């Protein structure tokens, strides 16, 4: 996991360079102690950045202990990315 300051630096970098960031948060609920899990979704709420460049992916299989249960989630403000995921 990355701490809040590192995520802020990363978001600033991708925003300055105009490149996309795909965050795989598949183990988000599996963190039990320090460092506490911080989602990039929390960080961008505090920042002025281009949210169309940030995409979060998640799956139920790891955190819910359901290997073989293939349910994935793509969270993005970018309509083009979301529409591709729907196909």
C-alpha cells in the first residue's frame, strides 16, 4: 500500500505529465495494521487534478475470499474508459 503523501505525489506527477494512472486496489480490505490503506479516491477528493486520468480497479475474489468468483469493478470519471469496460 502507498501512504497518502506518496499518492499525492503520484497524482501530481501524472497530472503534470498528462498520463493515466490505473490503481489496482484488489487487496484494499485485506490490510489489517499499519500502514492503514488509503485509496487514491480519497486523495483526489483533496486535490485539484484531472480525474479523467485516474482509474481504480477492484475485484471481490481477494477481499471476500472467493477465488474463482470473477467479479471486477472499474471506477473512473473518464466516460471513454467506462464505456470500453462495458463492452
